[in-house]
C-alpha cells in the first residue's frame, strides 16, 4: 500500500502519495514538488543548507522522513515572499551581503526567520552566531549574516510597532 499524506506547503494544501516511505522531506520538496530552494549539502544534517520550517520549527529536511509529516505545515524559502515583496530577512540578507556563493543562503534565511520568531536572536552578535550554528557558510559570510539577522529583527519589530495604535492596542 502506498503511504499518503496531506500537508500544507508554503500555504498550499497538498495531498501526496509516497512511492517509498523512506523518502526525506528534502527529496520530496526538491524532486516531487519542484521546490529547489532547500539544498542538498552534506545530506547528513551537519550543514543546514536544507533547513526549512515544519510547524514553525527549524528542521534539517535531509534527516526528516516525509511520511511522519502528515498534517504538517511546511515553509520553505520559496514561501517567504508575499505578493512580490521580499520577507524582511531576505531584504536584510541582500542589504548586508549575507551571502557569497549563495548555496547555504536559503537554509541560513530560514534559520534566521525561526531564530527571530523564537525570540532567541537578541542584540548580541555572539548569541546570534550560536543560534545560527547549525547553518554553515563555507564562504565566510558570517559577519553579513549576523548583521542581517540584527537588521531584520529591528525591521520586524518596527513593523509590529507601526501596526500598533495608542496604548499598545492593534490598529484597525
């Protein structure tokens, strides 16, 4: 019997028949769904190039079996931009040269999005480096990556403040 699963990928409900229950989330995304942003780097969960968010949490897609994700919400780098506007983390990576060759960039961006959402980025560069330690950049763009995380966090906090009305209540 062919395993079937339903998941939401980048906001779109998908029903997927798995030919092999051993297929990883990374292979499902890249080979079956054509979402090639997450990269197959080490294929051992050591480099973070395949980082995506599953139910809001960072995962190495190369180590995650797709069959165990029935009902999950998966967000890849392709799903960040909304209506043609880049996500603030994507904008910050561009502004701060948070990439060189670009191979690790999708995983770095997804990890940065999660780090900020988790409230773990803070304003200490060392804390950010620690929080991003599961994502390796072989080109050495780490300073730009840290600067991008700091900037994106400020931008996102400013956007949230801008949407607040008087006395901290949400503006209509």
